[in-house]
C-alpha cells in the first residue's frame, strides 16, 4: 500500500472510531495531535484495535505509543512494522 493510500485509510479509521468527532480532514491536519482535536481514550483503544486488525500490525501498549497522535506517526509505524 502506498503511503498516500495508507494515510487516507488511517484517517478514515480515525473518523470512524471517533464517531465523526474527528473528521478525516482534521485527522490529516498535522498542526495538532489527535488529543487536541478531541480524540478520547476510548477512541484510541478502538483505533489501536482497528489498525491492528485492518493493517496487520501489533501495537505494544507498554512501549512508546506517541506515534498514535498523528496520521503520519501511525503510517510511519505501520511501514516500519511491515518492513520488519
């Protein structure tokens, strides 16, 4: 999957798990992180589940999860895990 398609899908997942409180466009805006945009702790758990299920990666919740704050961070993580 290309980076552009991956970011597009991640932003769609973010909109879905937040029940629309964070739109696809807002998710793609790198000026602030997802928490600043109103993403809740429940949304983060749903995001992790969806990313793991749909994109086939494992996210260790005991490790550094700062990458979950942005579409770019999540896309970078998915690419790094896919290459491993």
